[in-house]
């Protein structure tokens, strides 16, 4: 997939990480990818052996919380966003490499607290 086609004008990729294939919570055939840009978070969730992709776009301004959960073999990042009827929704990407997950967590936290 050409990531540049997903970007808006003046949008730049700051960081990205791919879900582990063999880590617990990972996906052997179709791992998810999380991308942090200067405007939003993009989560790409391939399915049906990569023949179909669900692309989720979450504006930084809509995120009111981020959580990093470190496991033994990988990390999970959860984003808190407003949902229907004021109910909080969580969007999570699991089985990320620990170092990349920490980097992405810090970038998102800086953007939501400073933006």
C-alpha cells in the first residue's frame, strides 16, 4: 500500500509501527499498522488474507487519552476517543514492538497535550 496516497495536504508521517506476527495478540498473516502523522492517527487493519483493508483515521483533536500497556513480548497502545452518546470508545493496536510503542505513545501524548 502506498502510504502517500493516504496523506492529506501538508500532512507528514512522524512514526509508524507494525504489529508483530508471532507475538501474543499479533497476526501471523495480516498484521495491523499504526501511523502517527502531524494531523491524525491512521490504523490499517488488513483482513481476508490481505485482500481487504480497514483504514481508520482518528484526528489528533478527537483523542482525549492514550494508554501504553507493556507486556513481556510486546506492547499495546489504546486511544480514547468520544463515541456515540458521549460514551468513551477505545481503539487499540496490540503486539507492537516495545521501543516503537513507547515512541508512538510519547508522540501522541505530546500532540494531545500540546495541541
